[in-house]
């Protein structure tokens, strides 16, 4: 019997001052407790997991929640890169011999103060999955160039013969939903469920859906309507290692980027991504020139950044 790998409880990486600020905001928003520590900007703790941001640029994560924190927060929302647990993903995902037709779901924009939340779904059979592999489809976080995303996305849509769905929740709609739902994971689940339902309208023969795990598995299941509850829903970490989920991540990223371009044009200022210093500076310029309420059209108001710039 193969021995199960030991759980990782310690991790070290290098971060920039801007990333330290972004991470501090993210952790405070999620209820982590902070205290001072020698030679460090801060130490944060929650549920037997400790994070220290040293002034040297070193970031340490220790404790039982290390793997979950890196997988769900640090890499996708702060580092904007992958590596931890992705060793097999640096090349396009393989199409297994046991591949069965299924849908994949992924999102973009949840860690960005400016811009929409986008959830995309793709359905593929074995022939279409092979076509995606030939295109070099992989998790969009591994694609550093915006131009490359723009070039690849239409090829993905063509490869799956139009069997995809994209739900774009613009900032104003996002803020209304968040005010009503009151929880990011529940809002994500609502968006995932709507995407699945839209896919099923196009592909009624779809029997299986794979999504990246971002919270309790019941959240998406509870948000599904009658049609969606008839499909097999699987949620797992690093789901982007699946070629179909990877394709969905590209479509979600493309729509997020295009909407950011459109919002930037409307705002008359280049809207930066993420939630760091550059984001705060851009938001403050908008408040200074056009008033606080204008931000409601462009940002996710539950971010701590909102309180910083509106009361500035």
C-alpha cells in the first residue's frame, strides 16, 4: 500500500511590500488576529495557523492550516502564481484514458477590489478535451500574458463547439448580492450554481460537473435548482489540473480582463488588479475627483479597502 504523504505544516516564500499590504488586508477581512513581532511587519494567527511577514521580505506560514491557506488564499489572491501542490500542472493537463465527458467550473476576480466576479463553465467530451490539450490549455494562473489569454480564449470556445457558459457579476450587482447574502463563499456558490444551470440548458446530457473547492461542499449543492441537482457534482482542491476546469479558468479570466478594460475606460483611469497600495491610490483619486459614491460602480464594497478610501 502506498503511504499517504505527510501533511505540510510549514511553508516559506518571498513577498513584496505591496503583497504584504494586500495579505494584511485579506487576513484582517477574514478575522485573523494580529500582533507585533521583532523584525517583522506583523504576525497573524487563526485556528492553530501562524503567518509572519518579516521586513526582510520573507513570509512564513506554520500550523495545521498551512496547506489550505496556501491553496485557497496565498497563491490565488496574493502571489498570483502557483507552485505549492502544482508540480504536475506546469505542463498542460493530461487527458486520461478513463476520461468521461463532464463540465468544469472556475472563477476569476474574487480577490480584486476593482471589477467583476466572473464564473465560467465548460463542457467537453474526449475529442474536445484532446483538442484543448493540443491548444496548450492550462490553469489561467500559469498564463502570465493578458494577450495570451485573449488569444487562447476564443480557441477554447471553438474547441468545445460553443458548449460553455459565463456569468459576469458586475460590481453594482455584486454589491447588491453580497448585501443580501452576506458571505463571499455563499455568493461564489450562487454564481457557480447559476453557471451550472446555464450549462445544463445548453447541454442537457451533462451528467457530471467538477469545480474547484473554495468552501463547504454543501454550498454549491444547496444553491442549485431542480435541474442542477440531478448532476453529479465533485469539488476538489487544485481542480484546475483537470483540462476542462483549466479551460473554464481561461474563459473566466478573459471576461474578467475585458470587463476591467471596459470599466477603466468608463472611469477614465487604469484600474489596477488585486487589493494593494496601487489599488488604494487609484480608488482615492476617484473619490477625490468624483466623490465616494462613484466607487460603487467599480468596486467590491465589502473589501477593507472600501473603508480605507472612503474615510480617507
